[in-house]
């Protein structure tokens, strides 16, 4: 039974935790669990686990209250009224996670040997992603993990069928979640409990064969311990702690499968763990161990310099120790040890005492968690950062049948269609997002339900390449385009080029510009370039990028009223006297080098200046690197004509689209039109060149209701 007084003594705001306990106790009064005990013992145990993870008072209070809205007659509003929005938000998040619909077909229980080859059920992988995508605060996940751990601890009270289902969900979903959050303590317990219910024969076989080996190994390490302490004392090193670490049963069995069930090949059944205060001491101890006991080649692992994907840090080495027996040593700081046990929760350890700088990890679900090294100065800022905004890189959307599709942020219905099936992608003509018709270029949002409309006579459009995000979609579209005739692809290429030039306000391309494009893009002639454009082998953006360098395409910039002094860095340093060479007149943005004159002054030249080349051959030691401290941003005024279906909020959305690119709006004017015709808006903006203009046009096309955008 969980000890309430122990929980209360471990937190700063004990009155909040006591109040939450009393509220939950009254709410669950008269309710019993399958075990026959009072229901309150479940939230109390959840709170105890959260306290052991060193979480804050509000999270522990939410743990005590997490089942109230779903299992009692008390609504969420009452929790908000009594405990505030933050705790209510956490409780609501746990409730939502409990409502996630598991796959229509149950997760498949593989044989324990097959699991070694393919450890993750792909549907379970999607579920793990959905858990994090739906939770807006990481603490929701932590409460859910604590809830699941206690459910596993009392699983013997439910039916055999339910035991298998819950244990499999635990192994496939909850244990990997704990692992990716670096919470080794929870991960190990969940795996071992699931092991017992899913593979009882293998579990009891392991228990029978490992018990004697554990005892034998412990007896041996007790002999090593005083010798190790004496060695370190002689070297003037005094560890904070030296202990043994036993391998968890599930982890041990997985390793045995890889080692052909040979216990003699398992050297870390029990490992000696050395805890110190500083990183430098870790490396000192590693060197000392290797001086006294010969290390096994290839068994030295530096997880301090190269942490594991979930943030785990430690030095591991395996040596021929006393009596020539192979022994594993793990060396780490106290902070690393806490993080290995409690993962991201370790950052709450001192949160309520003093502000401190500590690391946080951004979670990115591409294949595994990634480390990041951004420092945060105070606990409040850290808690804010725990909002799961690391999903900015991925979104999770649904098929009409409820399957989860994982796509990159910015993905469109076309990306979705190809992710479901190539034929659906090749023949899609439209999409419904959350039951409403939407353009194929519409950017999808997390949690959208997508239905693709298909027509067997429809073929992929080259225009799709302008907005799809996934490599899969791009490859399939290009493959389909190549099947068409040369004439069709040439006509498409010409059409795309003319349309783009018209939008950018370019009347025609002269022969000089065409030759420049042919040369820059490495084509034999103009026809081959246009053909490649029609096939999607080059994009219109590549053409725009080259044209952007031609200053005559855009009007001259408005004259500057104030001339700023040009600053140049010489050898990375500023403040050194220089002059701009009159022979080549370098301008901000040009690539430059400097030549140190006889008067110890720097003469700055364009990198291709003939005079500089001669000086470089004659006096190479006098040439120094140079760069512009701040390149002058030349802005061009551009007038755009926008046609759109009139609606409330149209001006605001157009303004937001331009602001999102950090561009200035010089003027915005609407033309009076009959109700039956689209609204016409004239928008004058400032851009630095053709590339930026292209981005602005593309961004405006994404605004709901916009039919056409072009430069006039």
C-alpha cells in the first residue's frame, strides 16, 4: 500500500497533494477494484510512482485525480474549480489518452524469437506516436505511464484474456514510451511484468536458471568491492557510491537469444556501478581500471561523449578482473545516474528548491528521440518547454477507417494519398478533410481525417510537385509523367513556364536569358530544358533562382534616404582599416578577399578581380579572408493582383500570409466588384528579389478562397 505521508513529505506543496487525496477519496468512495481493495489505493499508488520520479506537486495531484472524471459522477469542471486550470488540463489529457481507439484488429503476439527480428508492431508504433501527438503536455504521458505500471502490478486480478491484451499493449506501447523518455526504472519494470504474462514458460525458465548465477555473481562482486575501493583510495579518488546493477529479466532474455542462450557470453548479468561527482573523474577511473585490469577489446563504450538516443550517459568497460573473471564496470556522475533511472523526470528533482541550468531533450519521432543541447535558465521556462511542440516536424492524420498515417509537417492530401497506396495517389482528383471538400494543395493538420476522391481516368499533375512534401509522392509523380509522350511533356513544360513568367510579371525571355538558363542548368538546348521541366526533372523554382540574379527583371529599388557605413571583417575581425578597390568596385553581396598594402592597410577586391589575381601570385602571404559584416538588403516594390472569393477575414489572412515571410506591405487596396464576381485586391509589397517574390506568390495561393495571384 502506498504511503500518503511519505508522498506528502517529498513535495513542496503538501497541502495541495493532501487536498487532492481527500477530493479523490470522497469521489471514489464505495468503489472497488478487481482485487477487492478500495479504489483510492490505485490513484494513491500512481501518486507514489510520480513522487518516486521526483515530479512536481501539481503532477502528483493530477495523478491522484486522474480517474475522477471518467469513473465518478464528478465532472472536470469541478476539478478546475477546486484545483485550477493546469491540474484540470493534465487530468483531461490523461482522460483523452484513455479514449484512444486501439487497432480494430488486436496487436499480434509474436513468438519471443520472432520479436528479436521484428521487435515493434507497426500499428503499435503509430499508437506511440499518437500518444505523444495528442498529449499537449509531457506530464500527461508520465501520469499515464504511472497508471499503467500500477495496473500491471495488479494484473493477476483480471481474466487471462485481459492479462494478455494489457501486457501486450504494455510491451508494445508503454515500455518503449518510457524508454524513449529515458525512464529506465519504469521501462524495466513494465517489460519484466509484461514478460511474465506474455511468455510465462520462458519467464519461469529464466528465473530457474538465473537465480544461482545471480547469487554466485553477487558473491564474486562482494570480493571485488573492497579491492576496487582500495585501488581508488590509493589514487586519491573517493566515489559517492559503488553498487551492483542487475540486468532486468526481459533485457537478459533478449540478450541470451542473441548469444544462442549461452550464459557464459553474458558478462553484465550483474555490473559494478561507480557513481562520482564530476565527468573528469569518470575518465580518470576508466584509466585506473585499465591500468590494474586488462580491458576486453571492443568492449569500451563512451556514452558520455556519444549519448544514446534517449539521452543515456555513462562509461562502460569490461575487464579481466579478480581471478581473471570478466566483469563489467559502469562509471557515471550522480546526475547521469538519476537521468538513467528517471529520464526527463530527473529535471524536476530540484525544481522546487532553486533555479538551475539543466538540459532538456526535444523528442522527435522520425525513428527515435534526438538529443538537443539548448540550455534553459529557470524551472518555469523548463515546464513551459515541456509542451510537446516537438511534433512540429511530424503530423499524424487518419484514414476514414481510423488508421494513423505519419507525415511530415506541411504535407498535403496528395502526400497522404500516396502514403496510403500508389494507385490512390495516381488517380486522386480531390480530398475531403474532416468531411469538407478541400484543395489537394491544402496543408494538413495534426488529427485531420482525410478521405481521397479518385477517378480512374485521372493522371498525376506536374503542379503537384510544387506542393507535395514526401519523397514517395515526388518519385511516384515523376514516374507517372515519364510514361507520357514527348509532345505532351513539351507542351506541359511550355505551359508551366509561360504561366510562371506571367505571374511574376515577366513578359518574355530574350535569347541571352535562355542561353544563360541552358548553360546554368546544363542542357544541350532550349527544347531539352523545357522537356525536363515538363517531366518534373527540374522545377520552375530552379529557373526562378537563376532569373533572380538578373537585376533588370525587377524595377530599381526606392532610393535610400540614409547611407550606412559599409563594414568588412578581415580575417574574422572588425575595426581594421580598409579601402574598397577602385579597379573592381566591390559591392555588398560580392565575394571578396583583401590584400594588405605596404602601408598596412587592407585593399578589398572582388574575388575574381584580375589585379587581385596578380597580387595573389606575387604575394600570397599578403592575401587575407574578407567578408561583409552586414550585407545591405536591397528591396524592390512589387504590385500584386489577387482574385479571391470574398469572405470575412480574407484581408486578415492575406496580411498574415505576407507577414509570415517577414515581408513589408506598402499598400493594400480592394476594387469594387459585383457580388457575382470574385473580389480583386491590389497588394504592394517589398521583396529582395525574384526568389522572395516567388515565395510570396506561393504563400498567397495557400490562403483559403484565393483563386489567382499575379504580378502587374
